[in-house]
């Protein structure tokens, strides 16, 4: 999904790549929220290209009627020299629903 520098994309269905990002930050999310998530499935996302990487806002189904929103910064492998991109959790919004809009945030 291509966006201009500094512009957020529309909300679109999550991809395998989006799920990989969620899997990479799951431990950070559980540490921040103090919860263990049995289900942790990326549902929707938005992306913004920024200097040094990409920002993601991802809606994650956390079981039952519970959803959370993640704010994640992804640094491409060329920047930090590792074989895979590096994901940094910027924030978590809890107690979301399936229908809550995906709004960029940091906390």
C-alpha cells in the first residue's frame, strides 16, 4: 500500500505482513498491558511513510469482543543492519470494539 510521505493510508484489511508485525510486538504489548493474549490477530491497518521507516496503526482482535489498537514504528532492515525489519511499539489502546475507527495515536 503506497502512501505519500507523511500521509496516512485509508484503513484496509490486514495482510500476512501486518500479522508478522503484530507477532513481533506481542511481547511488548503484553508487558505494557499486563495481559496475556491467547488470540492476537491483525484485522485492519493504516500506514504512513516517514523518514527512517513506516508507522502503522493496527486493529488487533484479542479474543471475544475485545479489540486493541497498536501504534508501531517499523525500521527497514537497511537502516539498522539486521536481516529483518525492527518493530518498535509506540502505544496500545485497549477496550476497543470491532467498529471503532482506526485513528493514529501515540501514548
